[in-house]
C-alpha cells in the first residue's frame, strides 16, 4: 500500500472518530454506533457476504466497492471499541 492509500485510511478513521465525538444528527456513523455491536456486526456480516458474492462474479470493480464497504464498517467497529 502506498502513502496515498494510507493517508486515505487515516483520514477515514479520523472522520469516523470525529462523528463519534460530535454526533451530527444525520450521521450514518452515529446511527451505527448507537445501534451498538449488534448493528455494526450485522453490517459487517452483510458486507462480508457481499464481498464474497462480488468476488464470485469476477467483477473487480464491484468487488473493490464491496471490500471498501467492509473496511468502512470494520473501522466503525474499531471506533466503537475505542
């Protein structure tokens, strides 16, 4: 992974932490955090299944998007766990 990719992941996690702290009312991250581990785990499970389905279809772009969704929801879990 190059520096640019690491910067993006760092910025993503910073945004998630900022949303956790400031709690904007229309934030998807806040809704997930408010749902606790059950809500976040359900999204991770869903996204994991979507990654497998996309990879099985051999569509690289779709697979990449689903992996990005999985990473995002995993980072929300990390934020929830401090």
